[in-house]
């Protein structure tokens, strides 16, 4: 991985950590029933992007 890809992976890791906290809060306080699914989709897409960066 080049320097730019490593930096992007680090940014994605931080984003995933923050989204996991938001997901836990959204599950505890179900104001919007669609919010946990949206947050989970963002987490999944961030994981996919990290996987692609690490592979190529």
C-alpha cells in the first residue's frame, strides 16, 4: 500500500469506530427505525473500501 492508501484506511477506521458508537446509540433509542440500517450500511461500505485498499 502506498502512503495515500494507508492514510485513507486510517481515516476509514476512525469513521467505522464512530459509526459503531452511533449504531449502538441508535439501537438503544429507536427514534428513527431506519437509522440503524443506514448506519450499518455505511459501516459495511467502509469495510469494503478498506478491503479494496488493502488488496490493491
